[in-house]
């Protein structure tokens, strides 16, 4: 698989790369919590714009994230459709009003339901770009050392770093197994039937899982042989200091969270209701 297309750390020179890894993680987590706990459309639109701007400023290429974005978009759309199918009048119940756009019995489409589904979609737009930026602009080694500087155990810090490193490895192995299956005659392209492609994907996932377990065992054995975890502290080959810019990033995240709390008071709950 082309290295440029793998989902993992890609070196860059923009200011996003120079932000402390721990600060980026705190920003992502705090903003995600803020977005998940509110349904204020005004706030979600603001954060969605900020999220897309951060993605643009990182100068990531579309080909690097195309597969993941399409995968997430598919399940996001599926989620929105299922929310409507199982509860098409939920928005009416939430906002206490009913404006019928299309009358179709149980599946009657209302302005309130569409407004609720818009808020659900905005939550994905708020968080997915930030997650991609964090994964693809954060050096795992610097991230581990930054977490350790914040007082987190170096064992936990190193485990998180290994997880980030393993994402592109799994993607590469998936590509290698897929190529091997296609060389044996399995039809996995868009030209094949859906059932044939699903069967081929299953034939990829099983060896991928077995290979992953083998890699985990090999890494664990290598770390044990090097007596990893035998000391209370460790030194780091690379480290990243916490600077003023990083404090501003964390401060911005906390400000957004405080705005969410304020909106709870203004809206008398989680939901912004323009239909009152």
C-alpha cells in the first residue's frame, strides 16, 4: 500500500505539527465532550467550521484520508437514516412543534425531525476532522513523552503510542492480504457482486486478526526481554516542551466547554429550540 495513503503520522511543517501532542489530545477530547453534550445548532456550526479550518491548516491531502472519511460518512448516513426510521417523530417530541413537509403516515417528514438530524450530522463534522488531524500530525514518540510529562505513567503513555504506531501497520497488512487474495482470484473490486465482495472481506479480516495477535505477541516478548516496566521512571529519546501556544490551545478548548455549560443555562437544557 502507498505510504502516502496510510492513516498514521505523516511528517509536516505547519504550525499544527508544532503543537504539543498532549495539548492536541486535550483539545480533541474536551471539544468532543462539549459537542457530544449539547444540541445547540449555533455552537455546533461554530465548532464544525473551526474543525474544518484546523483540517485545512494541517495541509493534509485528500488521498490520505479519503478511505476513512468515506467509511465514516457511510456509517454516519446510515445512522441518520436509522434514527429517522425508528423514530421519525422524535424531533417533534423534542421541540414541541410540528411542521409537516411530507405526509407519509408513520414516515411523515417534519421540519423538527430534519433539524434534529442536522444536529446529529454536525456532531460528526465537529469531531471527525479533529480526530484525523490528531492521528496524522502527532508523532507517537513525542506524544508518549508528552503524556508522561503530564504525570501519566510511562507504561500507559507507551501503550497509547504503540496504538498510534499500529494503525498504519494494520492498514498496510490489510492491503497486502487484499492483494494476495486478488492474486488468487478473489473478486474484491467494485465490479464484483456485493455478496462476493463481502465474502472476500471476511477472508481478509480473519488472517488480519491472526496476524495482529502474532504481532502483539512479538512486541510484548521483545519488551519483556528488554525489561520494560521494571523501573518506576524512564528517559525519552525525544521530548516536546509545553509552550505558551499549547496553553492557548488548551485554553480555547476549555472556553468552548464553558460556552457549552453557559448554553445549558440559556437553553434550559441540551437543546436549542428555534420553534418556540
